[in-house]
C-alpha cells in the first residue's frame, strides 16, 4: 500500500504512542476505533502494523498487516489489511498475509478499502461475508474461529506461500517499498 508522510504526528489510538501521520494512518486509526468502540474488541488484543518478515533469495522482505486481533495468549485470530483498490482484487494477497503471520496463521482475514470489506477464511480463501458490516464483532469472532480452523503450513508449503505473497506484494517495491521521488 502506498503511504506518503503528511509531515505531522498523531497519537496512536491503541498504543498512545506518537507516530507519523501518513495518507493511510487516519484509516488505520478509524478502523481501530471502530473495532474497540463499536465492535467490542478489547484494546489490549489489537496490534497495529504487525510485520511479516522473511528472506526471499537472500533478500529481506517485509510487509505489515495493518491490524491484528489476538486472543489472550497471543494467538492470531483476525488480520485486517487496507487496500488501495477494491477489496475483491486483494483477497488472495490478504489470505496469504493471514497465513504468514510471525506467530502462525490467523483463521480469518478482512481486507478493506474503508468503504467495502471482505471477510475471508485463510484455510482456503473462501469469502465468508461482504460489505463493511462483514467485519465481525469480538463476540462474533469468538464463534467464527471455532468453525474456521487455521491452515497447517509445513516448511515446504510455508516457503511456497512466502514466495507467492512476495510476488503479490512485489508491485509495491518500485515505489511504495522505497522512498518515493516526485521528480
């Protein structure tokens, strides 16, 4: 996702820390606020900008999940990703992100452009719900994760999935993965 600094700082809704204001940070903050204040997520169970980092052909690759909901033991439950286009065009990329979290796969992932959203099962990428109301409440999430197990990734599958996620994210490196130039 292409983020550009707006030359300001804001306080993170979840952590209270000062952070750089970017073109997408207001969306991330609004989604965190919605999850806590309207959907009942405990603030302590939400983590912003969780990095997925690994090596591809000797080169370090890193991409962040915008928000991650974890249970009380730190196990991923739901990964949320913003996209700069229509959510249906980012569903496969979002599913790979949900599978490759550092603590292990989350059973569910949401991809949203802030107007629309898709709730997906990471096991097979199946779309479970559409529309912004598809983002489950904390209580609904507890029931959903019981019905949707996480995928098992053996080392060979993990390596293949990392490579595919890298390819899906590859378009970011030309500009968004590096410092942009306007010249």
